[in-house]
């Protein structure tokens, strides 16, 4: 693919994203809920930042955890 300036792109992000999405969609198309959960767990990110994002669905941390402990969104902590 070429850019507006006529240069050849070294990496086409959109093409890569679409081909990856299509490959994953085909792979998980006929999976049950349990199979999908297992599929995601097997592909758990190794990057520490991504792993933290992955784990947030189980145990929130930081300000959000404090707000949840205090009674949810908009709650204030009182002493």
C-alpha cells in the first residue's frame, strides 16, 4: 500500500488489524462460553501493564477500589 506522498508503507496497521481480527473471529466462532473463557485465559498477556489491565476485571486497584469500598461511584470517604 502507498501513502498519499506515493511512498510504500513498511507496515500497514489497518491491514494487519483486519487480518488479525478475521483470523481470531474464525478461530472462536463456534466456541461455547466456557471455551471462550479458557481461550482467553490461555492467551493471558505476558506484558506487566497488559496483565494488570487483564486482572482489573477481577480485583480493581487504586482510586476505583477505594470508591467501590466506600459505596460505589461518587461516594466520599469520611473519617
